[in-house]
């Protein structure tokens, strides 16, 4: 299939190119960038040197329509909503990695993003691109809205507990640790090395935007409205997210029942690994283990003394949290094997 990437010079765009250029059933025909138009992509993404002689091009929607079957949008929030309607009208399918179509309720965009959504009709059509929850809907979708990275990790950590009805749905707390690449490639004072290195910095102690996505997805599983408390921290790593979720059990639960909840939901999932070991260094999910991969490692710990369960998930924010999840959705849309172009595992040590 012929594929275009809009916004290909950022971190997420670079990851999309890395994955798509090695995909056996994809031809990357267009990679757009306003800043680097007519430059070779390897001058921005040096890991792609010798892989392709592709050059960045200016954004031209008519060119995309004439040379692509599917377009990936790796644009800032508020930009893809300007392009998506025209791409769909041209008969293209769209995988959007921004937040512009993730939320079903247009009123939530006023609350979390401060703007009125101009195309609520497309919000109804867009499919939330979390394959573990929406695989069948993704198959026939014209427009897939890929989840945010912290929303991906947090939702996947908690979903089995919510689905199984094991936890108090009114008291769920999520603590997220995020690598620096999650802030994107545009430098600012927060990304200055002397101020970013060595930190565990709370950057959204309350009110993280991805709360809206987690609440939306878990509410659908629970069959009632949920509210999630989330705090996010910037930590001294380049890639990775660890979501540590605290929930309280509604009754006495044995560890075996928790195992059954996670296995029943994720037993057949190609990119979910349940990590809860009794030996070794990596007994629970660790972001370092999934760097560069599309895996989400989930695990849990039972705190029987206070009736608490700690649910954990580790992902690479640029892969399963962005580009890899987009390619996984693309494979489902195209009818390809879901693992196509994504069947690689991480390096160790890293």
C-alpha cells in the first residue's frame, strides 16, 4: 500500500518512517515537513541513512490524494482536524496520531484542550485506535484516532480490573513517569539538558489531558461514568513510560483471580506481555525492557493488607504509545497480519 506521513520530521514522524520503511507491504511515497522541505530525511533522522533516499516535501493535499492510499498524521494538536476532512473526501484512509479525534464528546475538547471542535460529525465516525479494545471497529474504519501515550499505558494497565469488576471505580489513582521524548522535538527551557537531566519532575500533578481518554475508555468497559486521578512526572530517560495505577478492591481477592482477569483479556494479544515474575531483576514491567518495541508489558501486585491492587504498564512512548500503535492499527485496517513490520524485540542491555 502507498503511504504518506504528514509531519514526518518530528520524533513520532521519524518513528513512523523507521517502521514503515521496513514494512514489507508498504511503499512510503510522501513524507512532509514545512521546516525541512527538499532535505533528505536522513539529515533529520540519522538512523535512516542508507535506508532510503526519500526527501521531505511541503504539505500538498492534492499530492497526497494522488500518491497515497493511507495517510498518517503526526501533526500537533489542532492541525490534523484541518487536513483530515479533505483527505477523507479524496477517498484516503487516515491514521491520526494527534488528539484531534480521540474524544467522542465534543464538549470534552472545551474542557481539556480549550477549543471548540469544528467537526463533531467526524468524532462520531473516528475509531479510538487501541486494538486491544477496538480491533473489530478498526478493521472497517476510514479514520483511526490513535491514543495518547500515557492513556495507552494507563488504560491497558487498568482495563482487566475494570472489566472483571474487581475494584472500586470511584477511587482510581494513576501515577505516570515519562521520558523526555514525550515532550516532542521542539526545544524549550524544560528540555535544556542542564535542567532536564537527573530529574523526577512533576509536570502535571493534576489535570493531565490524557485523563479524558482513560475515563472515556474505562467508562465504556464499566458501563458507567468514571473519573480518574492522574499525576505525571518527567524522569531522566529518553524513551519510555511507566504507569503505576492504584485501585482498591471491592472484596477479598486472591492473586490467582487477578491472573485470570489479565490472562482472559490479554491472553491472545500479540503485543501485550504479562510480567509478574518471582525471580530475576525484572519482576514487574520496566520501560527499559520495551524501548524500541511495540510491546506493552503489564503487571500487578496485590497489597492484601489494605485491600489495594497496584497495576503497572510499561511502553515505549514513541512506539506502542504512538507510531507503533499507528502501524498496528494500519495493519488491521489493511487486512495484514497485525505483527507485520512490528515483529522485533528490544535490545538488552540498553
